[in-house]
């Protein structure tokens, strides 16, 4: 079949560009394919990059215990809580230790047991009436205030609420070894 062609002559007849029907439709097909590829790449890219913008922490509240469990407590009470945590594309259930201080009948302060220095687990020492970190000897008052040692700030407090007679906490992670509490997200 004879091809229709469209000769274009430039001044002086030095160069001639010929666009025939086949090359025109070829270019159209290439543009369409590139457009479709870009369109399909968006959800794939979003899936691949999801862990970069997904939150590290879960959004759930975790049960710490019934309010009456803390009614007679006069010093920090250690509890282990569980919460869902997103790790890349997976959702895993994590366990963390927290310390509960009862401030009033239904008012509580919950401290993360993660040392704000380099992340070791802080433990309550009743004989000394203070928290001690076993890694580098950081010491904290019962309310988490920094007493001595290398930690640059006090123990991190966590958001709490009372729901259906239970104390709940929203576990969060904070940046280590910085003077102010910075939540990691
Ligand atoms: S990690 Fe706790 S004092 Fe260093």
C-alpha cells in the first residue's frame, strides 16, 4: 500500500523532513504508552514508598490495668502493655514496659521505661526510691525527673485516659539523647 507523505522543505532546500502516516501513528503510540506507564506507576510507587511516610507508632490505646489495681499504690508500678506497630509493610504486636504513678483517685501519670539517653530499660529501685538505668547509671526521681547521669532529660510521659474503669495509654517513641522530648513518627 502506498504511504501518504508530507514533505517539509526548509529555506534553501538544504534539509527535508518527511513525516509519513506510519511515523505519525508510531509517535502517537509511544506517547500513549508512556502516559499509560506513568498512570500505572503511581500506585506502585505509593506502595513502594509507603514505609517512608507511614507512622512508626500505632494509633491505638493500650490497656494498662483496672483503676482499682492502682488504688493503694504509693510508688511507681511496672506494667507491660501491648500495641500494634507498623514495621514497613507488616503490622506487628509489640510489648513495652511502662510505670504508673497514681496522682489522685482517677488521675495517673504513665512513664515510658525506655531510657531517654540511649534506650536501655530503666528499672524502679524501691530501696533507693528512684529509677536507675543499668547501662550508664542514669538516675530519675519517682515522677521521672532527671536526677543524675548522662540522660539529657527526664523519663518520657505518655498520654493516658480512663475508659470503662480501665487506665489506658497511648504508647509513643521519642528521640534518644536530646534535651527535649521529640516524638518519632
Ligand atoms: S541508656 Fe540509660 S543512662 Fe545510658
